[in-house]
């Protein structure tokens, strides 16, 4: 037995109930009568259970074919739940319908009670209406003739009034002309125009002619107002509108009115400049509670309002003139920012710039309300970008100028050493303050721009951040170039000018170079890190520049630049001081005739000049550079220093002989000894301290001295004079130079070079040499020795 045999057929009561519900709730009642077999079995699906053509037997057969036992049980549970829900919904529906039936029954009962007696009232009302109608007909019949007569008299009275108005029109127009009430005159005349058109050539010919003469005067006066410079733009616009009402061709006046508007724009621009100059004074007056009715701000507001109203009126009068108006308002905004740029060139503060931008933005919003098609906010944004960039550039230019002013004060060297020392030290401190404090002030001004909630600046925030970062990068690049410009001034001698004159053309240049060297170190080690921290804290972000261009501010690159600049200026200072001393040494050895030189009696005076230059150098470096580590390289500690030509016992013994042939043989042995001794490093890296600078200058001067000696030819006395001078230098420089071994080596080389160029290289006896050196030392006993 299959499952189909177990299906219980639906009883008649259930079918009847289903048909009743289907016929009541179906959108198409006729569809409920469609036979169940109307649907083809080949299109039957499980979804037909909700249709009017549902066949239970067919549905069960299809369900048994498509579902297993578990699916049938699940479908049974689902259908039982649905049936329960439907029964509940049906019960609720029956209850609701029952309530509606009860409510309808009660309503019918109340209506039935209220209708009782209404027919009597309606009959009484009808009788009264008929009585009123009969009486009204009697009144109309009795007053018909009089009513027609009254209406005729009323029409006659209105006509007489119009005729009287036409006759009085010339007089009215004359009174309006005297009182300059041109709007009333135009209203009167335009009201009489239809009568003049109909009867102007017959009955009212004289009135028409007199009125036209008065209107001609009105037109002339209105034209005078339009072309009068004393009248406001609003008054001229009203005159144009009145002329248009009089059918006067106003297109010819359009160009003239536009010209007057442009002239007003020029005057308005001057007022805006005055506003920017006196905005700070207006703020003070406002704080003190003083009246500012005549202040520039009040005048500025009135001018702006007048211009806005003029643009509005012009746009109404000439609807096709938007292009000219757009050009005018854009010219106004452009002139605003041109005036702002002029103020920026005068180095206004950030507060003043904010006040100016706030006033401009307020006017832009006012104009944008009147002429939105001009898109003034976007245009102002484009123009403001240029002004903001110029303000950033101006701020950094001012900072560069302050640093330059602090440095160039060194150029005028005072006569006294103490004052000069203070000048270098003060210039360095002033330059450091100008760099670090000036940079912080610049960042503070820019931060005020970012903190302002002005709509214009909020849109420019990214541009300001990128401009500040690019500005610092460009500022330090320009500062480095400016340092090079200052250091390169008068370094090389002018053509046809001596070396001495070229190097002394700018006395304070060497001190300036030394200050710039130390200032470069300060920028690298102190200024750049602090500025980087401030930029990272308040000016990070941006994004207008674009990632393809890389970061705008690169601290590492700036540090490398000024590290290199510091070393460069330090070497330049050493070279400048060395060259100046070399001029002195050159004069010493070029001037005398060494072949005829007399026997030495004392140390030559060039040694005193040499030590004076060293003392001046020591005064400068002590005020600018720090002290270094005490690393004295004595002669006994220096590698290879004991093997120099001066310290060779064999050479000492042979130099003391009187035989010239033996002396020359000693020189040959000295050269041979140099080949086998260990090479000594003379010139080391120059460091930023006092000892390194002074020692390097001494080494270079001694090397120059050796070269000058090699270019001369000496007799015995000349050689002995050189020996005496070098021996004194050896004693005096012992406490001055940091690398004593290298200095001794260079002094020995000078003696050897003099011996090589000597015709009879016989040295002084040691007792005589010591006596002359001690005599010179006693003379210099009162002088302050050079100490690092």
C-alpha cells in the first residue's frame, strides 16, 4: 500500500470554508470559481498551495515524489505550524469584523433616532426661504430703476476723476520735478499713457504735450543723476530703472554706468589699503571703548555694502552683464590681495595678516551672495595661495637679513683688541640668537595662521604646512650660499693690486669667516634638531606638494651641508691668516741681499711681527672656539722626530767644523738619513678648537718659510742670521704649538733648506747662539706669551 492510499480526503465542510475565505480575500473574486483541474499537471509546483487553483491530491503526489520521509515529516511540522497561525489569524479577523458589524449597527440606530423630526424642520425652513425670496424680488422690482441710475452716476464720477487726473497731470509732474520725486512722476505718467494713446491727438492734446515736456525734463534730470559723480551707485541704478519704465533706450547708458562702477572700484581699493594699515589702531579703539564711527573699518564696511548693492542693482538692470560684473568682482579680490602683498613686503605680523585676510574673506562672502556665478571663494583661494607663499618667503627673507646684519657688524673692526674681542663674541652670540630665536618666532607666526578658524585659511592648511617646510629647506640653502658670499668677498686680490692690499681690503673678513665656521657648527648641532622637533609637532602633514617630489624638509641634508660649511670656513680662516703671515715672511726674505748679508747681531724684527700676528689670531680663536684636549706632542714622544736633520749628532759635529768641504759632505749625509727615517705626519685634520687652529697656522707658516728660504742664496752671515731667527722661534713656539714635534721638525727643515742654499754653511757657535737668543727673550719679557 503506497503513501497515496493513506491520504485522507478533505471533507465537505473544510472545502466550503476554504472556498469562502478564498472568495472573500481574493483580489479577483471570479478566480475562485476556476476549476481545480484548469492548471496543467506538468506545470504544477509546490508553490501552488497559495494559489486559487490548488489541488491537494496533485500537491501530495508531487510532494511525495520530490521529498523523502524526513522531508515529509519536516513539511508536516511546518504545515501544522502554518495552519495554527492561519487559524489564529482567522479568529482575529472574525473578531475584528464582528466588532465592525456591531459598531455599524449602533451607528445606524443613532442616525435613525436623529432623523426623527427632521422632515418637519426642513418643511419649516423651506417656507421661510420662499418668504425671503418673495420679499427680495419685491425690493429688486421697486429699486431697479434707481439702481441703474446710481451705477450710471458712479461710472460718470470715475470718468470725471480720470479726466481731472489727466488735466492735473502736468501740474503733478511739475511738483514731482521740484521735489525730485521722480519715481512718483514716472508712476503717474505711465498710468496716464493708455488714455494718451487713445485720446492724445484729440481731446487731451494739450495735456499730452505739457506732460511730454515735463517727462522730457524728468528724463534729462535722470540722465544727469546717472552721469553725476556725486550721486551714489544705487541712485544711478534707480534712475536707469525709471528710464526703462519710460521706454527710454538705456543700453547706451550701460557702458557709462559700468565705467562709473569701475571708478568706484578704484576708490574702494584705496580704502581697503587704508583699512589694512590702520586695522591695529581700530582694534585698540575697540578695546578702549572709543567711538569708531569714522574709523577705517566702518568706512570699509559701508563701502563694501554700497558696492554689493550696486552689483545687485546692476545685475537686475542689465541681466546680460554677468561677465562684466564677474570681471569687476574678481578685479576687486585681486586688488585686495595685491594690497596684502604690498603689506607683506613691509613685514607685517601674523596678527595683522590675519586681520587683513579676515576682512577680505568677509567681503568675498558678501559678494558671493550677490553674484554666486562668479565662484569668488574658489578664485580667492587661488589668489590667497600666492599671498601666503609670499608671506612665508618674506618671513624667511627677514630672518636671513637679521642673521646677515648680526654677522656684518664684524666688518668694522675696532682699534683696541678688547673691543674687537667683544665684537666677535657678541656677533657670534647675536647670530646664534638670530638663528634659533628667529626660527622659533617664524614658526610661532605660522602656527597662528594654522590655529585660526577662518574658512580661507582652513582650506590653505596643507599649503601652509608644505610652504613652511619648503621655506626652511630653501632658507638654510640660501643661508649657506649667503655664508659663501660673505666669505668670498675680497678673498682674491684685484688685478694690478698687491697681495698685501688684497688681503687687507677687508680687515674683519677673517673674523667673520671664523664666526661663520662656529655658527655652522651651531646650526648643525643645535638649531636643526630643535627646528625639526617644532616642525614635527606643529607642521606635520601637508600633502599638497605630492609624494612624487619627496619630503619638503630634509634635516639630514641640511646638517651635511652645514657640517661641510663649518669645515670649509675653518680651513678658509686658516688659509687667510696663513696667507697674511706669508706676505710678511715673503717680504723678509725677498727684500735683503742675502749674499752680502752682514754678521748677525740680534734676532730680526720680523719675528716680533710674526708673534704679533699669532697673538691676534689667539685673541680671535679664544673668543670663538672652545679649548681642545691637551695633547702636547713633545719632541721625545714624536715618532721620527729624533731623526731630523737638526737632532742628528753626526750633523751637529760636522756643522761645527770650519772646513767647507766637510760641511757640504754633512748635507749629503743628512739627505741620506732622511731616506731611512720613518715618515712623519705634519699636517693633520683641522678641528674646531683653539689649539688645532693655532698649531695648523704655525705649521703652514713654517712650511711657507721653508719655501721662501729655498728661493734665496745665502752667504755665511745670512745663513747664521736664519739660524738665529729659527732658534728663537723654536724657543718661543714651544708653549704655543700643540704638536711640538712637528714644529721642531719644520724648523729643522728650514735650517736644512738654508744650509743647502748657503755658499759657506758654517753655523754659529752654540754659546753665541744662546747669548743672542737670551738677549731677545729678555726684551720680550714684559710681553704676554701666547698660550692656547
